[in-house]
C-alpha cells in the first residue's frame, strides 16, 4: 500500500527555464541510470524478499523514496518547459526533425507530453525494464543496487555540469546526497552480512574441491604483457578468507578443441558440413522438434 503526499520530497525551483535542459533531465527519469530503474529495482526486490523483514522494509522504503524523486524530476522538467519560447515550438513545427532534436525542444515534450515530463530517456525512448536487477538473492541484489546508485550519482553530477540555474543545481545536489546514502546503505548490508556470506553470491554454495584452484586464480588473457604479481587481485588472501589469489600467465586453455558432429540433411548446412548418412539423426531431430512444438502449442498437428 502506498500513500501520496502533496508536498514534493524536495523543493523544485527553476530560475531560468530551459527546454533543452528539460530534455537532459529525462535521462535521470527514464534512462537506464535513472530513477525509474532504481524505483522498480527496489520495489521488485522488496516484493520478492524472503529473508529478514528489516531488509524488505528497507528496500520498499527506499523504493518509495525513489517514486518521490521521479516526481521531483518530472516537476523540474515541466517547470523548465513552462519557459519554452514560442519560437522554439515553431522550430519543432517548421524545421527538419534532426535540427529540432539536436538543439531545441524535444518534439515529444510538446507533441506527446503537452509540456510535461514523460517516462522516457533524453532521446525520447520509453523506459525499458530490461535494466532492472532483481535476482531473488540478497547479496546479488545489494551489489546490483550499489552499481545502480553509483551510475545514477554519476549521471546527476554530469547534469550538474550542464546547468547554471541555481535552483536546478540545488535540486541536483540534493539528489547526489541521497545517492550517496543509498550507496552506503547497500554497502552496509553487505558488511552486516559479513565477508563469508556477502563476498560471493550466492553465499550458501561452496566451490567443489576440483575447482578450488580456479576459484581465486586471475587468468591473464593479454597476449604480450604481464600483469603485476603483487596486485591486490593477484596475490594475498582472498576477500572471503577461503583462498589465496594467484596470477596465471598465460591464461590456460582448460578444454578441448571443439569437434561438432556434421548436421543432418534437413539443416541445409552445406555439403561440407552435412552428414550424408544422417537420415536417422535428422528424423530424431525433427521428431524432437515436433514434440517441443506440441508442448508449446497443444493440439498442433
């Protein structure tokens, strides 16, 4: 259950409306670095959390805060568009689309949004939830959240470089401060879980004895350059305390040369890749394919 408060999470003040900056702010709303990403990420992580209640509460509380950040940014976009000069709208209508997109009002802010923010990025591309990480594992989720807030904070700092408006600078500095806290709280969860649990995800599975030697070995895939043997990730104890980092140069090829069987005639892979005696294999393949299709489309002949 969610409740809405009429007051914004932070004051939005636009001293010098700028429709081009409004377009830039869209990236912080609907881009893969933006607030719609983290809002949905924390919501679905919280909805699916099966462990201690306090982590679910934290996730959903922060997700709700992110809803408020979207409202703040959407208001900032709308207020920047309120100052759009009539000639800028005329440019969108009369000039080539490329010119309008490169240096003036975002056409869809006028055509689709009616001078309002939209759930899209700075290029007008609708938000895509494919960037959301909700893996059902607390350690993996916390690591994904740290990364999401890190790139979001970076975006906010870049936006700060693009405006001289005092009100926008104040708003962005607030969002940067909140991104600082959010990074810190996810890192704090990992610290609270302890290195043995939080260093590797999932923390409830141990490497097999046969693969223990590969679990902490850095493979150098550079063909003509050695790596420092005293780097933190090439020597000394591993961060989970379960092994020692080693440097392996050059990177080993641990498998065999791939030798694939020739294809059945029905594949039409070419004479050099086709097994002329593969009729029975082809029959097995097509029968299996038909069976798979039947499972997807019951009743198919």
